[in-house]
C-alpha cells in the first residue's frame, strides 16, 4: 500500500505533541491550543480558556512585559526565541519559547503561534550543578589544608586556595605564573618530573613522602603531599593536598637529639659509676685489705725472729689474715652478685637488707611478692637487685633516713617497685640526679620501664618504678 502524506491529520499530530502550543490573533486573542498547553494554562491560573480569551492578560506582569516585547519584534522577523520562567505556588517552571508569525494565503499577517518547551528539569539540573560547583569551589578555597591544581602537561599551577597563598607567601597572580618546580629545591626537580609522569600515566601514588618546599621568603617548609587526578577546564590535571609537617619534623629532630644526648649522659653516668666503683674497691683493698695483709706479714716476720713469742705472733698473724679473707669475701660478693639463680630474688633481697641493717642504724621494712621467678629473665632479676642495692646506698650516704620501706608487687600484669624513706629529701626541680640515680634510670630503661622520683625538702624520697610483665619474660 502506497503511503499518502496528504492523508495525515496534522491536527491530531499537533494535539498530541508533548510541547505546548497555542495560537493568538493580531489582537493577541486566543484562537486555539493543543492538549499539552493545558498544563501551562493551569500554571497561570487560566484553566481551559475559550477562543477569544485574552491569554496574555493572565500572565504575571513581568512575564507579560517580556512576551509583549518579544511579539513587538515579530513585526520585523518571522521567528523569535527566548527563555522565561513562571512561579506557581512554591515551584518555578522554566520554558524555552519560540514565536512564529502566521500569514494567510495572500501572505497577509493573521496572528502568532507560541511554541513552549518545558525545560524545568534541565534548568534545575543545571542550577544544581552550578550550586554544586560553587559549593566545591568554596570548599577548595576555604579549606585549611594547602591545595593547588597543577597541569600534568607542563606542570603549570592552574589554581591555588587561600591556605596556599598564606603559607607560601605568593599572591594568586604569582602562583598562576609559576610551575610546580618553582616550589621545589633544584635537586628534587628530576624526581618531581618523574613522579608527575607516573601520576599522568595513572600510577598516582597515595603519598610522595616528605619534601622540602621553598616559600617566597626563602624559608624551607617540610610537606607531605597526596595527589588526585582530575580534569580542570578541559586539561588533565592533578590536585595536590599538602600537609605542612615542618613543626613535626623539627620536633622529631629535637627529640632524636635529646634522646641521643640523654643516652650519652646515661653512658657517661654508667662509666662514671663504674669508675667510682673501681675507685672504692681500690681504696677498700688499699686502706683495709692491704693494711691487714701488711700487718700479717709483720707478725709473721716477728715470729721468725723471736722464737720465744713465735706462737703468739703466729696466732695474731692468723687473726689478721682471717680478717683480710673476710674483707675480700665481702668485696667479691658485691662484685659477683648475690647468687639470685640459687637463692631466688626474694631471698637475695632479704639477705641484702639483713647485711645492710647489721652495719647501719637503719630500720628496713619490706614487702616482696612472689613473682613466678622461673618465668622471669635472670638478668632482669639481677637488675632489680642492683636497683634496690643502689638506692639503699643512696639513702645511707645522703638521706639521713631512719626508716626505709621496700615494696615489690605484681598487679595488672605490671611489676612495681617502690622504695620510700623518711630522710631529709630534696627539691627535685633544683637538684640534678646523681650518678646513682642515673645508673638506676639506665637499668630501668633497659627493660622499657618507667621511673618516677618524688621528693621535697623534709618529706623524704620515693623511688617508683613500673615494668610491664611482658617485657621481663625469659626467652
């Protein structure tokens, strides 16, 4: 069957168009309209108007002025297009409007065709996009983090935020005439170019580590940077999120220096303590043991010369020799250690306390807990013993104390040592720690423990030490 275009009912097609269409005569009176146009008429509160109705009078004033102005232009042109919006209640509707001049068969003007396309959704989408872009633009510029966008083709800086301007000291205009290399030290340029090449090829790293950046005034700034790929004004680019870590880096350097200095001081203290201990042993051997042995030799020589008093001199020499042996035993015991592996830590501490109060007018109270010693490192137990021994020596030499309390407890998986005395005390803010205390601190830090020395004039002294149980297990 041959398709005859003349059989198409154009009226049916127009009436079923999705676009809105109405006709008006030269006096702007309504001639007719299609079904879709009813939606527009309801917006201007003119439901199903009749032919001859003055539609334009139902327009809001601002819309009426725009339409009349557009119709005026139709005297010179056959078509004219513009956009307009109408408010109905709380909603706004947007339309793309095209006017067509109508003429009869003699080409005489007879009216106008008004074609309206509803572009509300398109407009709302564009507005939302613009609002979103404005929102992200504000987030970019007002972010407290340093942000800048750099072209991946030539490394030119395309945009910067306020934080970058404040930190680096450049104006926005200066930034936009710079490249990424202008912010870096010259020795880093090759590495920067290689990094940005990787970013461009999709190998964007999570972070490029710590870099030195140069401010406008020449100061160095340590930074951590994360790059994100994006398209900016049609260019392949990357946004850099920069974290100024200068303060952290300087603090880490200072802490490392202080740690090194502290370790040096502790090493010096330990060496000094060892030298002091050697000097004391030397004096003990020279002033005591050596004198006893010298006296023994005198009596033995006298016994050889005087046969009548030989037995008496020999007995006296034996007494001095026995005293010398006992003194050597005491010195050796202090040097070699208390035999903790055989006695156990608790018994070794009790022996230490017993021998201390034998020769010093000191009252010592002790509360030593059972520490599951087979599970604890032997060197740690010796360390505990030496700490108690050192602090008792400190108390005897400096504190003028009458009573000492020693507590060694295990609770919450922590070993706690407290040595408290009722001596004269001292001002911890003014008095520097002596060799003995420094030696104690070095022993405690060997097992990751914590030391707290509490004292004040006239209030005695408390040495508090805490170890984690997990750090003292034997391997």
